[in-house]
C-alpha cells in the first residue's frame, strides 16, 4: 500500500508537467494537481513563482479534501 502523495505546485500560468513526468511521478505515489483554473487567477499571485496570502488560502482549500483522505 502506497501512502506517498506528491503535490504539483505550479508557477503562475505554467502548464501541468508533460505526460511522461506525470506518469513517472504517479509510479512513486499519488500525484495531486490543484485546480489550476482556480489557481491561475492573476490576483492570487505575488509574482510568477509565489502565491500571495489569498492564493495560499485558495490552494489550501482546494487541496484540503484530497489530502484528508
């Protein structure tokens, strides 16, 4: 039984990883990709690589139910 979770945390407006990387990471554990449509809103980012405090809340709320289980 594998309990490893890998959370993909993007930079603003970067695409999800290529299929090959997604497949490799999925072999290690459960790959969790946040709802990027919610997360890519400009107002949630301090700069291209860092969420602001509101962005952190949106990410946390999105991931909460997936990580709990």
